[in-house]
C-alpha cells in the first residue's frame, strides 16, 4: 500500500461523509481545551457545538425554495 492510499483511508475515516462535522468536532475540542485552560467549567460547550453543527449541516442539506420550485415545474 502506498502512503497516499493510507493517508486517503485515514482522512476518509476521520472526516467521513461531511467535512463540516469533522471541523465542528475539532473546534469543540479546541474550545473545550481553551475554556478548561482558563479554569472555567466546559461541560456545556460540547452540546452547544453539537447543536450548532447539526443546524449547520442540515441548513446545507436543505434544498432552497428556488431549486424546489424548478424541479416541480
């Protein structure tokens, strides 16, 4: 196996179908580390980022009103 195929397999495993969710997970981990380093409680941060990521991905998956009207005509 070439290094390129190994890197592609690892990227596919980590990112999966939606790179936005992988980015949101990395942001959540980073923000949690920063908040904890400041000495604050960060238990609430992961659910907030998860809800924001869900909204972000669903907003991207929802068809716009103009594209829905074009397909029905």
